[in-house]
C-alpha cells in the first residue's frame, strides 16, 4: 500500500510539474512574440502593399515620392513594398520601434522622431534609396526627402503618447515596461521546473526526458495549431478576426517559427527518452 501511495504521489507530482512546464513554455513563447525586437522580422514577412492599399496614405505616398525633383523613375506601390521589406529598411524601422519602446519604458510620452532623426535614417539607407529613385542622393536631396516623409506621416504628432492612445495600450504600459525582465523570469522558471523534473526522476533518465519533453512539445504544437487556424481558417472566429488576420502575416510567421522550434525541441527530448528506455530494456 505504501508503494502504491508513493507511486500515486510521484505520478501526481510529475503531472503538476509537466502542467507547469507546459503553461510556462506557452507564456515564454507569447513573451517572445511580443518583443519589440521582432519588429523587423514581422515587417519582412508582412504583405505591406495590401496594408497600404487599404489606406488613403498609399496613393499620397506614391504621388509625393514620384513628385520629388530628383526621382528618375516611376515608383509604384510594389516598389515601396520591396523597399520597406528589404533587410536594411526593416532593420531601421525595427530600430525606430525600439526607440519608441525605450521612451515608453521611461514614461516619455512626448518622444517622437525629429527631422534630424529622419535625415539620419535616410542617409543610413543610401544604397536602398539610390535603387528606389535610380538616383544618387545629395545632401540637399536627403533633406528634401526627410521633409517630404515628415509631411506624409507628420512625425511630430506621432508621439509615444499618441501611439499608446491610438493602439489602446494604456493598460499595457506597465507590462511593456518590464516585459524583458518578465521574459527572463519566465525562462528561469522553465529551467527550474526542468531541474525539478530531472531531480524527481533522477533514478530514471528515460522518464525524465519524456516528462520534460512532452509538455514542451505540446506547447509547440499548440502554437502550430494557432498558426494553421490563423493562416488557413481565419473565418472560424468571425469576419472581424479574419480581417485582422489578413494583416498579421508577419506575426503568424513568427508564431510558426517559434511553435516549430519548441515542438522540435520537445520531440527531441521525447525521442531521447524512448532511446534510453529501449537501451535499458535490452
């Protein structure tokens, strides 16, 4: 009876640890997805032209770019998309997002890009701009382009506070401020749970790898399932969700990547457990 109770208690503890690892791994993936560092990757995997085509700014943007006196080619919306999705440009946009995030974490709601910031960015993108306009930009051209972009977007009015208000992030400001620390904390908790699982199964490594790998694998499968639904069946959750999903291709690509990587990691642990169990049997 004592052995039976001990096995039940051991099984219950394994179940609790596995559930905790599953939940923490899911939370870890979510925190990875909402990192501002992902902005560049999201942009590179997003159908920018489709998003711009649904806004009035797209026509104004193309019109203004084509009216620049130094432009020596006819720019189309597809050219703008290729430009935005290029590595250099998406990285610059990601850096801008990071600046806004840092300002948000400091509580500097008045922060916005200045004309000097825009001019510096255009100079960093000299090769890409030369290809877009088929022209080698001079200092005067960079200044004119910076003023044109400021006229299109109105960066002074697009402050951190304005962005927070437009996106409805007021309640999320504290969370965004500590998200890096929260990510590290959740990652550390995952490691602690893994250590506890291996200590609990220290007499049987096969069970330890299996118990650790399954919740990790299932969490990866969960996000792969989310990716499948958003990518192929967005209408399941209504037309509003479907319309949002159309513009989330960059984010869903990251969901797939993180889900696949985590599922593969968990599956590898389960396979190791199976191999150890078979060797032990022989």
